[in-house]
C-alpha cells in the first residue's frame, strides 16, 4: 500500500484503563484528526466469538470486519469486562491480528478527507500500525488507579461489578498484553511516556498539546 505522507499521525499505546481513549479523543477533536480506538475492533471480534461460537472462523471474522460500521463499534455490549478479557485472548491469534491490521493501517494513512490526519490508540500502534507516526506516546498509570477508574466507568454504565473484580481482570489483561509473543504491549524508545496516575484529564490533554504544538511550530 502506498502510504499517504502529508497528514498528521498520532500513535498511542497504553495498558487497559490508563485514560488513553479519553485523551486521544480530546486531542483528535482539537487537531481535527480521525480517532480510532483499535481495542474496540478486538472487542468486536471477541464479541463475535461470544455470540457466535460455532461460526467463529477466519472467513466469518473477515466478512464481519469488511462490513464493520461505526455503529457496530459503539455497541455498549463491547464495553463489558467479559468482552475486554476475551479480547485480550483472541488478540493473541496471529491470523486475527492480520485481519484487523489492514483495516487499522488503512484508517491511519487514509482517514476520511475532512480530517487533517489520524490518531489511533491500542497496544501495537507505535511500532506496528504507524511506525512512522509524527507523534508517539505511551500512556500509563498505576494499576490500582486504572482499576478504580474502570470500576467507576462500569458502575456509571450500570454494570454490576466490584473494585476487586475489576482490579483482578485488569491485572490479568496486563499479563496477557505485556507477555504475549505477537505484538506485545511495550513502550518503544521513540515514544514519550505520559504517566496519568496523578494527572486529571485536562492536565494530560494540556501536556500532550504542548508537545504537539512545539513540534508543529518547528
Ligand atoms: O483497549 P481495550 O482495553 O479496549 O482493548 C481490549 C484488548 O484488545 C486489549 O486488552 C488487548 O489485548 C487487545 N488489543 C490489542 N491491540 C490493540 C488494541 C487492543 O491487542 N492495538
């Protein structure tokens, strides 16, 4: 694929519930970039497995990914912890990653025309999907803070769960994501580390904005 060069591309990697999505959305809005939460695509595939265990094979996944719509990705069922944990299991499968990767690369390099560029967040964005991104960030936070944030989010969605359960599932997901053989979560040398443990949303946004503005001016 010929990669379009004259657009801004922001690549973000982060462990679960570190606040990357919230920051990425705000940054995308500010700079008029197309935002893609790549975890949602793995969640979508995981949900297919839960819904259609018997039909779940490469061909089926490929056809569902081909006809994927924004509405599919905004399905509230994708937000549950069960789907998140299943996503961290199916995302270890090489064939599934290949199917999902081409879609992500396409969006990163060819965002819809009205946008100035793209911003993607996930686990392998900085080194696999957009290795030549103009901006790369690794956003993280202490695991207990992440669990607390996710717990509040799930409670807000009316899901029945406890802080302890959420903490356990986030730890499990971290283990899966950091240790898998294919596309593990890692901070690349050329990514800037943003630790959100003691920063609120606004402070994170401003920190990243400052970095981007400084580079854009040069
Ligand atoms: O970001 P989110 O927590 O929604 O992602 C769900 C799961 O999808 C992650 O735990 C991870 O295993 C997988 N994922 C991935 N690569 C990405 C994004 C998400 O493997 N780029």
